[in-house]
C-alpha cells in the first residue's frame, strides 16, 4: 500500500500515526525513510484503561495526561515513572504495555502544541473514512469515477463533527500547517506548488 502511494505521486510523508500495527514502522521506513512513525495516543490511552478497573479510569486518565502533555521526553519519562510506581503493583500490565510502546509514543513530544494536536490520534481519519463509507453506501453506485470523486470531495468539504453547523472542523489544521511549514521548511512544498 505504501509503495502504491509513492508510485501514485506521494513524494514525502512527515508522520504516520498508527495504532500498533506490527511491521508498519519497518514498512514505512523502507518506503519513506524520513517519515516518523507515531503511535496514536488515544489508542494507547484506551489500551491502558483496558487493564484497570473501571472505577479507577478517571484517576488513571489524569495520570496518563501528565505523560502525553509533558513539555519534553524527559518530563514524560518522569511522569511515566510516577505512573509506574502508583499503578504498576495493582496493574503490572500497564507499565509493561507503555514501555513496549514508548519509542513510538515519544516522537510527537519534540514538536509544537499545534503539531501535537493533529498527531494525537487517528480518530479524525477514522471519522472521515466512516463518513466516506456512509456517503457511498447511501448512493449505492455512481455513473462515473468523476461523480464518485465529487461525492467524496463534498463530504470532505462539509466536515462538521457535531452536525450543528459549527465552524469548519478543518480549521484546526491551519495552525498545524503553519507549524509544519516552519518545522519542515526544507521538506514542505511551497504553497504556490500545491
């Protein structure tokens, strides 16, 4: 799939956010050597909570928040050690799982808050795919490929996560695009080339 994307014109990828698919980091690095593989923080949180009793979820989530909002890798590690000390005895699987995912969790800690917000989770992409599937299923079939592309374009343009006519959901990408342009200035295509 990654090689197919490259063959279809994708020249560079900054980040791949995934939810623990084994072998994906090696595959990504083979096709896009400069890409950074980032674990989906939401999936890590959910996986962590699965190991704890539901009555402790709020308290555990608060302790996890200190890790993923840490200003640096060192601060995140210190918060993790506190979490391990507090939760490791009653739930030993939690620190073991977090340690196993650490290398794929920490890349986004090196970036600005704007970039962290879009790297935090794959939920936005999963939501978009669900909207695409729903739009295609409702219509059943399309007379031409152009009609199908127009349908998907309109779904993308009409993003509104709550369906209440709020400001466009895509606006959260504007600060991230600016941060990407600064952080990856040597790799980011100029706006006039897009």
